[in-house]
C-alpha cells in the first residue's frame, strides 16, 4: 500500500490509501475496493469519506458538477464516515458500486484505449479536509462491443483512437451525460469507402444502440453538431449467433450511399 499523508489545519496529519484491484470491471458490473485510513500522530474523528469516479472528457457544456474540473462524473462509490481513529490505528472501509451500462470502457482485451478513468477519495475529519490523487480504474469492453469492432476490423477498419464527450446523444434516453466515440481508420482503401468512421455504443442491460457516421477531424461539440449518424441495434445475447460481419458490411455500404452533413434531424435507422 502507498499511503498519502494529508495535512489539515495546524498540520494535523491523516494517512489514506484507496485500493482498487488491478483487474478490469465491465459496464453493468461491480467495482469493488477499499479505503484505508490511519491516524499516525493523534486521535481523529472522521466525519465523512466521499468518493467520485471520473473520466477524462472533451467538455462541451460545464454544468454544476460540484465545480470539479478533473473529469466527467461516472458515479459516486459509497463509503462510510463518522467514526473515531485512535493514534496509530488503521481502519479499512470497503466500497462497492455497480457501474452504469453507459460507462465508457478504457481498455479492450488488455489494450488501452486512451481514455483515463479513476477514483478520487476525499476525507473530512476535525481539522483535516483533503482529496487524494486519482486512483486508476480499468473498465473493459463488453463482448458486444468487441464483436462489432472485430467485424469492422475484418472489413478493413482498424481501431485508431477513442474519446469521451461530455454531452448527450440526441433523442436517446441516458443516465450519464456523455458519449464515447471509437474512431476507425480504413486500412484497405477503395472507391466510395469512407477513410475514417466513428462508432458509438449507447448501451443498456439489453444491448446497444449503435451509431455509425463519417469521422470529421475537429468536430468537437454537441452530438447534433456532428455529421449525421446511422442508427442500428444489437442485443447482448446475439453475440456468437448473429453475423456481425455481414452487418458491418451492410452498415458501411449504407454509410457510403448516404449524404453527409450536420445532424440537423434525428439519427436514421
């Protein structure tokens, strides 16, 4: 463990360590860990322990969000407070939080996707109030994500990068005010093929709404300001039985046929 020593008024110290297992959790799954606090020099009364899980996001609209500027909030893992620590005593407080299905993944089969996710822990005690640095959290792609991305890879569109945007998808019910784009680059080439496309998964317990559009560099704003997207749906239980390869081919052909432009209207099925 690596304790961080926090100092409050009068130099009163409190040591804290947030332990997040170094193993991935998937959207819809449970994030588990523990917060370890220690009073190295004197008795302390712990008033509260608050946690916040965040993701680095391209900020379009700055809402209240507690005035934080370290990322978009994904959830608030629950922790305890209001207890006394004797001098030299150590206390372990477990936490558990079920991630929303819309939680953006930051790795796929062990490969990092360029998205940073972490937990910040804030402890308030008598004379002490401070927060830790971000403790990294690994969120893995779902099998449905992987099946669709594999199908596009087979069609010549390889994963290039991923980015999270802090705004909502038009006309989609959401629980997190953000969406994640997967940029795919055409390695095969050919007439009529878009050089780059962007895939977005809007996921719930049943499956995903899958949005596909041409990628345009520098389009960093609201969903409605992006190029028009085609919308498709797929269920989690279809992985292994549905031919996503045929789907990817048909979706790319549909995208090549359609007109490009700003997303003034609702996304099309």
